[in-house]
C-alpha cells in the first residue's frame, strides 16, 4: 500500500510556483482555444469542384466511394510529434513568460498553434513520415496527392479564437 504524504513548504519559491500554476490553469481553461487545419478563407480552391477543407476531410478519413485511402495530414502529425510540439513551445519560454507578465493569454495559444503547424508541415515534407505512399494516378500520373500543387499544404493554418 502506497502512503501519500503531504509536503508543505511555505517558502517564497513555493508561493511563486503555486501562483504560476494557478495562473497557467486559468489561462489554459480560459476563454481561448487554438484551431488548426484548413480554416476560413484558406479553404478556397478556385480551379476545383472541392475546396481545401473538403479535400482535407477526404484525405484525413479516406473515401471508399472514390477509392482514396486515409492519409492523416492533421491528427497523425500532431499525435506523432507531440514531444516536438511541446519542446517547440518550451523553447519559447521567454515569449510565454512575457505573455504571462503582460496578461496576453492569447499569445500562449498562438505559440501552440504555430508549433502544431510546424509538425503538420514536417509531415508534408516527409510524405506523412513515409505513410502517405500512393500509387500513380492513372489519370494524371501524380503520386503525391496532398503535395502536388502545394495549394492544400499552404491552406493549413492555426487560429486562436475565443471559446
């Protein structure tokens, strides 16, 4: 049986730590969220019958009707690169500290969004970390359905919004 003991330290460091944790909890549970994907105006795809958001949906989950396998360009990179994302966020320590000091909670969520965008772009650079292997399309001979024109790739953005 594990016994849990409570250690109480009234030092200034402990008080400051508790204060920061409370503030961080308030920020993370506060009024902002970070959205990542194909958002708003980046969805437009003028020379196609499908917009970038629709294209992203088809590739994220696949389409039996169109014989398109799933190629997770959104969830997979974030899940596979969560350590890299957290490291990128922690590398912005000064920016985050400054945001805390001036009460700019939104900046913290922007840093998170940019780190997630970076992980997604890395997936594009590596053809889905090697998992988006595609056969040549008999119609146009293309082999990289998510990367050929770069239009879809460029439409992936992040946005901080109020809940």
